[in-house]
C-alpha cells in the first residue's frame, strides 16, 4: 500500500490569502502561540526533544537537543537565527514555505525564541529571492501589529523582536557560522568550532540556528503533541517532510509526506518520469549528497536509510534525471558551482574545486585523461573530511558516486565530447521527450 | 625550558597527559596540539598557524590524526585533552597523506617562481614542500594569474599569485596592530588580500606582515629584488630608534645593511617591530663623515687622525674646566659612559647633558631621584597583568610602539584597564581600548594633582598593587608634571616608569651623561659617590668636580652670554664645546643652539654624518654608526640590550675609542675605550646604594589662558635617521592641525581648510582637521613635513596663536 501524502505544513496552501495574517488565522494559525506561552520554556524544549524532530536543513541534527545546548540563566542575551538561505542546487522548499505561509514560520519563530529565551530572532533569507524577503517582512509587520511580536506578547511578559535580513548572494552563508558572520556584517566565512553557536554564536552569545522548515514544524508540534508527531515517519526519522521533487518528472512540485516514503512513491505522485524516459540517476536532497540510481527507488527516504545507502537525505528535495542527461555534464555543472561558491578560506576546498573543475571540463569537451579518472577520486579524497566546513565535503561528493555508477560515461568522455553523446536539447525538461 | 620544568610551574589539576607519536607527555591543559609537538621537537608543517595570532585552521597543512576521530584534525586549533592520543605525520599514514594532499593543493596555483622570488631560500612553502610534499605535481591545468605586484601601501607590495591565503597578514593587521586595512577579498581561487579604495595599509607595523608571510607574496619596496637570503650575513642587533628595545636581525650584503627584521625576544618585542625600526636604515651609509676634518682658514679640510686629535687636544687642553659636553640621545650606553668619564676626567667639567630636546631642571631632579641607576622595572611583563596602566604625556604608538602593542594586547586579552591622560583622543588610545582622560595641553600637572577629586575610581585602581604609571618625554616641558607624577606614584604605591623617546637616553642617564649624576645614579655632590667612581676611574676623588654642572639649556645660555662678555673683553665661561650625535632641530631652542655652536671659540664634533653641526665644528672626528659597532641600548624598562657589530671589520671607530685616543692626546689615560673595557667598568661601578636626591616637588601651575599647543613627534617624521626612505615616508601620517569643533568654532575657524599656527619665531600653515581634542587645545605634529613647530618657537603646552588659513 502506498504511503499517503500528509499535508501538514502545506495543508492550506490552496487558500489564496494564506500568506496574510487573516488567511493564516482562518486556517487555524496562531493557536499554538498562546498555548506555548503558557508552558514552561523548558517544557517546550522537552516536547521538541521528545518528538525527535531533526533539522530539515540537511544535516538532520536533533532540534530539541540543539536547543538544550543553550546555557540557561547565563545572564547573556540569546538569539534565534532562522537559516533561510536556501541555495543548494536542487533545493526548493524553504522559499515556497515562506511564500505560501510565512506566518507559520513566524509563529514557529516566536515559540522557539520563547523556548530558548531569545528576545531577538533573525531570519536570514537568501538575497536572490526578494519576493520571499518582502513577503516575510510584511508578515513580520502584520504579526507586530497583531501583538504577536513586540513587548509582553499576549500578556505573557515575553518580549521579542524579529529582524528579517537579506543575504548577499553567497552559498557559503548557508553554513551556519558563515551565516552568523554575514549577519554581523562581516564577510561570510565559516568560523572555527568549537565554540559552537549554542555557546558563542551571533555576537558571541548563545545562538540557535535552525532551518525554515524545522521552525515551521513547531506550531503543529505544540498544537498536536509528541504522540501525534511520532505517528509520522520512523523511529529515527519521525515526522513529515516537505519534499520538493524536480527534474524529469511529469509534475514537479512540493509533496509533503511522512519520512520513510520511497522515491518510487514520490515519483508516482509526481506523475512518473516524463514520457519515454526512465530514471537514470537521482539525488535525494541537493547536489551535495551522493547520487543514486534506479536500484534505490524503494529505499525509504529517511535519514538512516539514506545513510545506509551511502548517501544522505539532505534537504529532502529529490532531483530526478532521465537517460537524456550526461552524468559527466551534471557533475561538471555542480563542481563549477562549488568552485564558484568556495569561500576561499581553506586550501582543500579552494584549490580542490579549482583542480577538479578543470579536469571535469576537459572530460566534458571530450579531452578527459584516463589517468584523471582515478586522480579525480584521489583529489576528492583529499578534500573529503579535510576541508574547513561541509562545503568542501559537498564538492567532493558528486564525482565519486558518479564515477562508481557511470564509469563508462567518463571513459567515453576521454574521446567524445558529452554534447555529442548526449545532445543537450534532448535533456531540456521543457522540450518534447521525443527530441532525441 | 624543558617540558618537565614547565609542568612543575603549574598546578597538577591544570596538567593533562597526552600521547604524541607514542610518547607520553604532561603539558598544561588547553595547550594546542601543534605547540605540544613543538615542545617535543616534532615539527608539524603549517602556514596559517602563528603562535601570536588566534588560530584560524584555514590552510589545513597541520592535519594530524587523533585517535577515535575518523577525520584528520588541524593541530593548530585543537587543544589537548587528558588521555588524547595524537599521531602526527611521523606515525600516521592518515596525517601524512592529508598533509601531502594539502601541499599539492597549495602548489596548484602557486607560480613556483622561487628563482626570482625574494623569499626563495628562506620560504616556509619551499621548505615544507620539500619536507611534506610530492616530488612532482599532477596538476596539468592553467594556474590562475594576477597583475603583479600591486601596492598595499607605498612600502608593502603584494604578488597575489604567490599567496596561499593563510590570512596571517590580515590577522596581524586586525589582531596585533589594530589597523585592519588589509582584508581578504573575493572568494574561491580568486580570494586575495587587498585594501579598500584609497585606504592603503599605512600601519606603523605593516612590515611585520612581510616577515610572517609564509610565501613571497608580500615584499617591501625597499628590499624587493635586492638580495638572496643566502648572500646575507645576519647579526642579532638592537634597534637604535626608540626606547622600546626591540631585538632585530640585521642582514648585511657585501658590507651594506640590506634588510632588518624583527627578532624574537619574548620579553620585549616578541616577534614584532615597527616600520621605522625595520625600514629606516638607509641613513647608515649616506652622507657619512669618512675622515677627520679640521678647520683651516675658515673651511673644513680633510686631516689625518693624529693631526685632528692633536688639534682637538690642544684646543681642549686650553679650555680645561671651561668646556661643556652635549651628547644627544642616540649613543650606546658604553659610548655615553665614555663621554661621562671623559668630561669629568679629561675636561674637568660636570657640564654634560644627553638631552637636546625639551628639558628642565625639574626633569633632571626627577631622573636623579626616580630613574637613574634604578633596577629594571616595571617591565613589559608587568604591563600584561597590571590592574591599571596610566599613561601621562606619552603617545606610545608614536613614541614607543612596542609599549603600544603590549598595552593593546593586555587590554584585549587580559582586560587590563588602560587610561591615557592626554589632550587628544588618538586612534592609538582607541586601539588600546583605553579610557581617555582629557586634559588641556600643559595642564597635565594640574590634572595629576587634582586626580583624587576628579577621578577617585582611577586613584583606587592605581592603589592596587601592580599598577603602573608611564610618563613620557614631553612632561619635561610642563612645569610640575613630573613632580606630580612622582607624588602620585608615591601616594598610591603605583610603579612609575619614564619612557624616553630615544634609544640612548636611559643608558646615557644610567652611565652619568647628565650634569650632577655620576654613573649608576650617583649624586656628584655626595663624597662617597665620588669616591666610588674615582676608585674605578683610578683618579683622585678630589680631581672630580664636586658640584653639579650646567644642564643643556644653561650651557646654551652661557655660551650666548659669553659672546656678550667677549664683546666687553671679559673672560668667557666656556672656551670649548664637545658635541656628539647632536641634531639642531631636536632642540626646542634650535636657533639659540645654532648661535651657540657658532659663537663658542672651539667646537669638537664627534659625528657619523655631515650636518649643520659639523659645519660649525673646528674639529670633526668621524665615528661609527650603530651597524658598525658593538654596544648596548638600555630600554625604557632599564633592560640592557647588548648587540654586536652587524658589519664586521668596519674601519670606523666608536665614540668610546675616539675619546680614548683624544684622552691619550690630552695625556689623560682613559684606557683603550673598547666596548668590552667600558662595559667592564660600568659593571664594576654598578648601582648607587647610597641616599638618592629627593624627588622634585614643583607645584602644579594652572595652564595659561588662550589656545594651548599639544604636540609630539610622530613615529614617522623628518627625523635624520629616516632620510632617504621615500617609501617609508609615504606611509607617514598626514600633517594636520587637530582641534575640537567647539574650539574651531570659538576661534572662528569653521569651514577653513587650513589654519596658521604662530609662535615666537614664525608660523606654519597646515590643514585643519576636527577631532576629539581637549577644549582650548590644538594638536599638530612637532616635526613633520611642512610643520617644524620647535623651529617657530613652539613646544607642548605653549600658547599658540591660531588663525584661519585658506578657506
């Protein structure tokens, strides 16, 4: 029996004015807030811990545990920072959430801030999506006017300011410590850890950095409780997930389902691979996680099962590629992205992406060297686990998985330009599949 | 220091046991792995790591294996924990491979232009590529290139393609110097060090970035392409510029000083120095006096040493008892001592002074009671942990830059409160996170006297054991200020240190080159003191002058009065002057001093360089510059910093040796005058243990009305030792007059681009800037381009007429 879709966060996305305060309230919004404000903050942390909610930004760190690292009673201000710098190639879930239902995020922000005793929250939104920035900023203003943000919120004595901040176009600022640097007005580069942000984050005080989707989960958790939340998903991956399916599928889009749904099921909801195509390879959650092929279409989309399959759930935004696509070209584009976005701080990422990209571009042009097939693997090995932050690891991820699954294609690219083997027009999602 | 000894010094609870490459060591908790390995003699390769900079873990060269951790970890950023098992590249394949991988990455975009690179031969990248890299590169792509070089400042050049992005330079600029004008720009392989538009890296400490650059990316205009490291002969030396006492390394190429570097002295300058100490040395071999000169028919001509000595001896013999000696502030301790002895023994006079700058009898008494011949301290280390440090009349960034660096670090790392009593809130004060105690220029004495009322909090801090008060040169020109400082120290128990501006001043004071003081701080009026000195000098105590002689200002007055006496056919007080290391522009009464040098019947000048002084001399005896001789400087702490000659086999003679020859010609035996002999005598004399003269107790006079001038000499100015250094001079601070908006408005200067400062002897027009300056005070640099304030009769605390210049 197929896993059903379970719209929770996305439940009312068909309400045209859901993004307004009225629309959100009509659909049950801002009911968790008074309930939360009546709770002891530690009880909220305990609840979130008990749900087993894991970060939806990619790493899957348990949210409640992260919150519990914030030292309480330390006499310092605390901050909540929402990471809305969604920039991962293939990831498109946070921006839709902010566009469709910004108030759910804000309600989550208020409750989360209350839980960690933060009186100032920041929402750091990717600068390339001004629509989302405007929408969230407008929602914050509405919430302020309604008394959900400000001093003595709903008579609870709790004060909160919410600042919406625009990024400036650097992928690295999605890394939480680089984001904090950027938020402080510095050039975004990752910071040395420890200290971790929970101890010394924004302006060197305890800070929680959470993904948009993670925080958006909170109002529903408060409203419905731990047991309800755990009805979804698996023991180690409880809850529901906003899956954004893209690529060569008939109906790309957002599908909210319990964790543990399989790619085959998601593909069915998305109308399957476009006509005439079959899945050549897919990535579960952004270009930073290793690709899989058809063999793993029935692997549950959970943190643990994906890890067992040698990849990661990542952002939970699967991209599907059919057999019109050159894996060499895909990997080259991704590496060009990482090379362009490498912040330059550490040697392996800065120089490694430069080197790998150069080699891959030669493959793409049909001039790849046989020796480079293994050298690329070795160079990726010199980046993996040795770079300063996860961006380097991410850059070292696509090639080894690709060459393991599709070595022949790379061998072919030592002689034949990939555009001859895979005419680009055939791969365009918007072209008739029969173009090949 | 062994590891065992270090462990013994700390509490057992703070000691952890770690295993590095199979060897158990006990080290202090919190130590970084890379430091532990260093102590054990295990060298982990590194680029971004620097012991005096915060860890950044960016280069990834120092990756090592920590048991239990699947990924290699940066040794430079991880503190040891009890029971930690560390394997470096010596015992871990993971570490070795990781380092080899990082090295291959580093060389990817590096041009490998070692044969034409200044760093080649002393390059950490070159060395570590040999020790930790592969023999060949597997990279076959195109290296990224940049236009080269580009200027970070007039002095600092950057070849971007050589840079490995270790961020040492940018971290130095931000963390150590507090001049964050260098920053990493762009990203990925395009990441590069850069400056902002129209914001050059004009830091007083910029040269340090070249020295800590682990590749040849940063070079200086001065040294670029001038030498190969293996052509240089290096000597540890001491900086001759200020009283900070920096250890330097002087590099000589074929007999010419080609480069100077900061040398590691953890007690003093650590591994840093200022740009003056690093770059100002062209003077060493420009405009030198190369042979003795004697005056004949009104003009100087070359003479042999015997002839010149003979003429000098005859002139001085005729003037015995009627001669004064002015030595300037730049002599080594040994040379200053030689003058001190020569004056008393050979010339029979106590009229000697090392101060050709603003000075006073009050200062003289202050130095005699508080400073001369006292043991070392307070020291740099005392600044690190002091409960408070109060600076009065001292701008350390300009006048003693290493004090500035220490105080900045003490404030930032140890939260040491620094308070600066000054008419001006300078950037240096801000960079030390210091509290500014504004006081009108010349009002320092009154402000100190009133501190109990105005700032009881500071008084309480000063009463905490370990508190330090630092007083600077310009207080000599503020009547009562040094008295009040001494009184404040006495009443609070704070330790007091006098920070002179020149390297030779403390040594000259300690060795007796000041009227009234024999070596070791002995009062000349004390028979026991005279007896001690006479015994070492092997003369009769009765042969030494028994009363304090004249100080520099009185010497000048006396010579000028002599001219009038001579016109009246009365006998002169002085028939001769002996001068050494003298600069007319240093003296607040430069015109008077010039006239005195003209008027005195017989002038003997010991000189390294031709100058206005040598033009007036009857005999000029050429002496060695600092690079040609051994000696020592005593820094502001009282620490002796001996050095040997950087240029070996130089033909020039030291002042001490020349004085000994002159004494021989006078038939007054003074020994050989060799540095070792002079040092032995100084050691034999030691410190005075008898009663010291009491501290001066001059009242604090309230500052005069009108507009007061605040001034001091900037680090980089028109000083003689900075000649022929255009690149260095281009990084100097601009000449400008600074005053508060209120003062500018009150003086009707709002909207003026320039102002005219007028003193007794003229005026200068300088650009006007608005800043945080005490009310009724205007600040301007004392001796900068287009602004010689002493030359127009102005000094710190003086009244100044300020009028509008250009609109």
